[in-house]
C-alpha cells in the first residue's frame, strides 16, 4: 500500500496523511478524511482531488533492506 500525501494548507509542504491505500482504493475514495498535519500541527481535511499516492518507486526504496557495507 502507498502513503496518501497532500500539501499542508498552512505552509505548502508535502505531508503524509496517515492513510495508506492501494491505487484502486485511492481511486474509489469519495469521502472527506481528517488528519493532524505533521508540518503545522493543525487538523486538515483532504479529498481525493487534493491528494495523491506516493509513487511506487519511492515506496519500494523506502521499504527495501539497506545494502550491506563492504
């Protein structure tokens, strides 16, 4: 599952909403979701039109085991 991201309404920084979804789940999302912003600390709301899921290559890189040092 990929992280759902939005831009903070206060400072414009990209933040994780705390939600994880597959592409199909994200496309079917039709609700208004709330989360506490890690950038400004406020409660924000998001809808699918304002959000995006993290690209798959970023998710794989973040979860891959670190390479062993030689």
